[in-house]
């Protein structure tokens, strides 16, 4: 049996001790005497049940539904691990729940569904959906993830989002907005190359279009996606080049490359052919397509972002999903629509341009200010919950996803600022 390294053993011990796993359930009500017991369960519990039967919206008054997210997967595309199936994905889903709670105060149940059938998965999620105020789909492989999300968004009246798709899209969009600010570019003039054609890549490219980007090229494992290929699914066809183009041609004078693939799928030679002050997001995890130091040695004028916490400009989904769901659920949005995602991206970008709090600089041991090495906020910035969640909530109301009237955004921001205290 292979020897377990000290680092791996540390991870195993963390998950096993002092109690297995990373989650527990806490009661919000005390049961100290007979009266408490009669209110918490029979006969008292029948009263809110009857109220909810008469008016289903009262579930938000009398139960935890409004603050409860379902983190749901089938384990077919776990980050860095692939298709490890439902049970083996549970530590990741528990971890996602911990992030929701720590960063936005939302409670979670992790649900691992043991099926790779789209029909069965959707049926299970629809059946259990009354439990939750929102559903975060996680680590489901493409192209099935697109159909699963589409069906659930259409069928359910609570926010549903596949974070692997949209989280990366929102945070990388914020990074592109600010990289354009630093390099004095206009979004509509960008030439973007997306390396990869999976769930995150397709969703990123879609959101970049909504930002105003007009020229986007995409590469999959077989090369440039163009309209002369006969092996493309409907999702890839959205980003077909109009004619045959080579790998070298699409990188020539490109302003931005977003790597969402694996190490080695683009090269220093590609980087060297890009436009002045290239914007290079090398987001494969844990090993990026190209390491930042290699890029900067070849192109010292580059702005570089990765998916890793040990480099500047981390595109980390924790900057998105806790606050997007917080804002959406607090105004009882029926969907997380494009307007809400764009609002989150613009709010993230704007936050990075503001003065960084002293405590964040101290936490990272350096002076942090907006520029090439800081185009994306840090995950521990407590302003995130206020700025992102309020922007998403306002966008939900403005776009008609929420029916709340007389929304007081300043009062809501004050409420948000109290959540993590």
C-alpha cells in the first residue's frame, strides 16, 4: 500500500477529527421544558403546517426555507478529480456548504444523487425542491449540466444555478472589466480566445458576449471551433468561427486568453503573439495551463490571473456564489437571470477599484491597491456580502425576477453588514 504523505495525512485528519465531516445541524430554538417541546413538535407544530397549507409563501415565515440552500451533485465532474461519482464527492459538497455559511450566512444541506441520468437527476431535485430556498448545482459534467440546469430553472420557482458554469463566468468577467480599465481598452474592441469548451468555458463566453465582447474564439481538445467541423454539439456551435482558422491565427493579436482546460493547451509562443499588454487568465486547477512566472518572464507587460490562492488575481468562485444566492434568496427571486449575473460582475469589479481595508492588507502581508496585481477582490473582504448581494438583489427586482415592492437597498445593505459580525 502506498505511503501517505504528511500533507495528505493532514487533510485526512482534518476531515476525520474530532468529528467526521465538516457539517452539523444546530437548532435555532431551545427545548428546555414541556412547553418548548409542545411548541417545537406536537401539537404546536400543526399550526404553522396549516398556515403553510393555506399559503405556501408562509413557509418563508415559519421554516428555514428562506435561508437554506441545497448543494446538489452527482459527482460526475469534480474539480481536479473527474467522475468520482456521488458518494466520493461528499467531502467537496460539505466544503461548499461550509463556504456558503462562512461567507454569506446561508445554511446548506449537501445532497449527492447517485445517478448519471439527466431525467432521474432532475426528477429527484424537483421532488425535494420544496425544502430549499435555492439550489446550487455542483460538479456535474458537460453537456448534461446544461440540460439539467435548463430544466430545473424552467420548472422551479426558486433560484437554481450551476456554479461551475456561472461562478467562473461572473468572477472572470469582473477581472476582464478591470483589466480593460488598467490597459485602457474598451470591452467591445476585445479579441478573446477561450481555451476549453466545457461547462465553464461555454458559460464564460456567453457572459462575455453579454458584457459587450464581439470577437470570441474557442478551442476544444481537437482545435479551433469553426463552422467547417461536423463533430460539434449545439453548445459549441454557438462559438463557431465563420471559417477555418488555425490555432496560431486566433492567438495573433488577441487581447485576452481565458484558459479553462488543462496544462499545456496553449503555450508561451501563443502568448508572445498576443497584443500589447495581454490579459491572460490561466485558470486550470490545480495546475494552470501556464504558470504566471513563465508568462511574466516572456511578457512583462501581461496581466495574469489564475484559479489558485498562492498567486495574485485569483479567480475564485467563493467571490460569487455565496453572495449571488444571498441576494437572490433575500428578495425571493424566482431565477438567477443574466441581469443578476452581470450586476454581480460589475459590483465585483467596482469593489476592486475601491481602497482596500487595512485589515485585508495585513491579512495578506502587503499593501494592496487596484492595478495589474489586484483586479479582483480578495475573498476575505467583508464588503463583498454587502456590495455583491445588494447589487444582485436590486437587479432581481429591476428585471422582474423578484416581485418585492418598495425595496430599500440602503436598509438591506445595513442588514447584510450585520450577518457576518
